[in-house]
C-alpha cells in the first residue's frame, strides 16, 4: 500500500504546478463537448485528460532505457526462482511479460483496469445525484448529465495522483487487469532510490520479490481475488452521497480559493458517507488485506534476507512510506473502501509469522472460511485453536 506527506515517493504536488497542468484542459471552453463525450455513467474523456495532466505536472521524471528494462526482467526472473517453492510453486512465467512504464502509461493502464469497479460505484450513486432522487435533487441546477462529468473528474484526480505515487502493480493490493503482467513505474522508483540512497539493483530485486509474491498468492489461491472483489462490491453497493456536503461543495466551486483548495485535496470532490453495510465490508476487507499483505511481507523477508545485503534499510524505508496516507489513498478508501491502516498491517505481519512458526500457513490460505477475525489477528493462538485443532 502507498502512503504519505513525508514519504520519499510522494503523490502530493505543488498546487501551482498542478494548477498550471490542469489549465491546459478545456473544461470551460468545451464544457458541452465534455459533457456529451460518450455514453455511460462516467465521462472517461475528462478522466483521462485530468489523469494525463497530473501525471505530467512538475515533469514526467526519469525514463527507462533498454538496460533498465532488462534489469527489471532479470530481477523478476530471480524472484521467481527464489519464491516458487516457498509460495507454492505458482510464481513462474511473469518474467516473460515484464513492463517498465512511465507515469502517463501507468495512468492509462489503471483507468482501464479500475473501470468495472468505479462504474459500478457511479451507477449506484447517480440516482442519488439526479433530480427527483428520494427528495434530494442534489444536481437540479446542473442537470443529470453533469453526474458523469463529476465522476470523470473524481476518477481522473484519483488515477492522476496515484500515478505519481505507486511503484509497481501490487503497490495497490487490488486484483485488477491482467494479473500475469507485472509492471513497474520507473520515475517513482528512481525518485525513491535517489532519496533513500538505495542501490538500484538491490531495490529493484526487492520490488520484484514483492510483485512475484502477490502474483503467486492470487494464482495459487484464486479465492483471494474472488473474495476481495465480493467485499468491494458490497462496499460499493452500500455507498451513499453526503447530501449537505455535496450541496456546499457545488455552491462553492465558483470561488477561486475554494477551487484551489479542492485541487490540493481532491479526495473531497465527491463527499460520501460510510454506511453501516460499508463499515462491515471494509472491516472484513481489512482482515483479508492484513492476511494478504502479511503473507507477502513474510515471503519477501524469507527470500530477501538471503539475497539483499541492504534488506533492513529498504524495509525501513518502505515501512515509513506505509505509515501516512496520501491524498490518492484517502480518495481510494472513500470510493472503494481499500484501506489497511498501519496497525492492521503490523497485526497481519505478526499473525503470519506466528502461523509460519506453527506451520499453519497452509490451512490459513485454503479458503475464505479460514480467514481470521480481528480478534484472532491480534491473538494468533485463538485462530490456531479454532482452525488448526478443530
């Protein structure tokens, strides 16, 4: 998972850089064309324009050459060899399709991969935004056709900020798109390496271990992705717009100072409530993500300590990166419920280590029914008593 304001690879942008980038988008000049630019619940035309503008704000960053691409392919191959047995023998074949991409290319991939999730969310929320909806009529002054534009702006900001933040496909633990193709965001990786003074060869192998570990999880245990998608759908289907906050936001967008504030905090573009059904789904997602991330951490550490001299230095930097949340992560949490607080992440790591010592990881990963409760994550012996000795 990605994080924060003080981290080394940050999605947080200088507001003036972002304002200049967004000024190239003809929102006012061509508003009618943008509103009518395609059918569906989300205006993907404006989403792509905003994502592209943010990806280029403050520059596009470093760009990989052939040697860099070959280095990532070799790192993935080494990771496959070292994780295959440990991860259940299903870690192979990724090295044939490694992608090393720029921020804009990653944004395009992510817009396509996230489309099923965010369109489901938009279809749930649009009836709450259009005139005559349950006595709200929140967009009566704008018309129901503005809803796709609003969602397009929100998704464009989300993916645009994420593309300046993430370093690899499973930096976001959200199964999406083609799981057989790992990809690495080169500019963000180089920035992280430079600021922490990491050896690029070692850090790229650490990233490769992380990607192969997650790929092996989802390939060997397909119930993981299916269960996470089920919980995501439950979260989305319980979504509710915060009516008073949205009315305040819509009445204030003509104020330049308010507009600049929203640019700095794009997670507030679509104010939403957390319903009771969403709260339950999110807590279950956190339990699942704690297991997934804790298990991946254990795989990376078990293999990485044998391969990487600077393993502790790299893990310390990654952990600092996880502690705080960026605007893009807050936005992702608000829209899809994908959130793993640092304390839950730590519980997942400790839980997996306890089960590894007791040789009980196999039963844990057998099915969704064997997932721990929040209490069992904190006290692994309770899970062992319930599952291993039942």
